């Protein structure tokens, strides 16, 4: 019994050493988050274009901002439909979860808005929250319910909070998972084989196989941690948000954590000219964090 504390200490030390080695492959030990600006009300939805410019939302102020590869901030779109999660398609259109009217938008590089979706089976969405564009142009959407003070309704029309898929060129979504409590963050692998969805209401993240028709199969628990937003790097590591940024390897093992000194870390993407800079939206602020690995989102 006297040796047990020493054994436990050795195991903890070994675990911490592996953790540190894994983190060192991703970023330098002395790397710190760099504050870009703190002029917002609540930041969300970062998405990167082909040049490495990052677009993000300030949802309460109803704006989409641009952070270019030279570090300049500018407003891309005012009256932005209370945009939340976003992603770019292959044509450079910004796909946005615009929950002012619970819609999904496509915004052209010049700021022209096209409404892609308004609901499911004749009922308005709960409030599209996050979106991932798969390689062939199909869209996966999470649709949790968060009551907004700018809505006139006070309860959802739909039964349940679900994940939907919109095939490329179609105008009607397909429900692909109705077994989640409150789906939120979503991202897929660049080869289009796997989809990750965070059930923030149940504090879990799942991985699915993506079938050719867009349906999902082989749902497995990836990790017992939920997430607001998420991203993925070229090594297949998954980055979850909430209390800072937690990084998991493709097996679902925690390998690193980045502390962000804000009440909540909402979302994340890789940006910059080399796609090796984490761009982090956190409460009223946005941060960057220099990585040794590139993103694949």
C-alpha cells in the first residue's frame, strides 16, 4: 500500500509527459493566444476563404466581419441575418446560419444574399446553428433551439433538435440524425468520409461515416465532451471549444488544451496565408494562435 502513491505519481507524470509531447507537435510550448480585438458583443462562426482570410460574426450586432491575411479588420456585411455558424463553398460563397428568421443563406463574395432554406416539412427551423460544406457541395446543418430575444415566437415549431443534410443543387433537406439532445458544432474530414457532430446538450461528440447519398451511418462516441464550434487539422486532430480549446487526436484521445482568458470560447477555424493560424472567437473578443500544423477545414 505504501508504494501505491508512488505508482500513481509515476502514471500521472508519464501521462503528462505524453500530453506535452503531443502538444509540442502542434505548437511551441511558449505560444500564447494573441488578442486581435475586443470591440464586439459576441463573436461566432469563423470561416476561412481560399486566400486564408477569416470571416466571423458578431451576432448581437448583426454583422459579419473580415480579418484578412494582413491582420486588417473590416465589416464584410451589415444586416447579416443574425448569422451564426458559417462555412465557404467551392465557389467562394459564404454559407451562413442566419437565425434572424431561422434560415440558411448563401452570401456571394460581393455580399449578395440568397436564401437556401427556411425550414423542414413546412415548419420553420429551430435556428440553424452551424454548417459544414462537404467536398461535393452538400451541406450538413445542426439545428438546436436557443430562444432569441429578437424572435416573436417563444417555442419551436419542429419536434426535436436535429441534424440535416442538403444535397448539392437541391432545395429540400434530409433529416440525418434525430437522436441528439442539442446538436451544435459540426465539421467533416476533407476526404468527405467522416462527420463529427457535437451534442452540446449531452456533453458528447460523435463521429459518423458519410455515405455517398449524404446519409450517415456507424455513429460512434468520439469523446465525452461537447462543443460549441469545432475544426480539424491536416493530421485529423479535432479541436473542440467551450472552456478554451481542447484538442483530440483521431482516436478521441485528449492531446492538448489551449486556455483562453474569456468566459466562453465559441468557435474556431484555421486561417492565414499558410493556414497555420488558429482564429478563435471568444465572447466579446477574437484571438489568433500560431500553430505548427495546418488546418484542413
